[in-house]
């Protein structure tokens, strides 16, 4: 775990649980499929794969996508 990750964990209130998982390569497969579907259905959106899975680091084992639209 990096120093930044450790500092982030220390900032979580003690009464809240935080479950982190090792990076899972399958998140990239899922993200690619989701991006293709979104871009096909809404080509005017700029969709980006973000978060810990995109960075291939320890995280919540989820897929974060950010979408913006200029219209």
C-alpha cells in the first residue's frame, strides 16, 4: 500500500468500515464493455474510465465511469 493510500485510509472515520480489494483485471473487461455500450447509445457523451480500477491499484473492486456532455 502506498503512503497516499495509507493516509486516505486514516482519514476514514473510525466508525465506518472500509473494505479494499486487490486490483482485479476483470474490471478492465467490464469497463470496456460498459464504455462500448454507452458510447453506442449516447455518442454525444464523453465517457472515461476512472478510479482505482482504471489505475490498477487497491480499491473497492468497482468500475468508476465519468460522463460529460457539452450539448
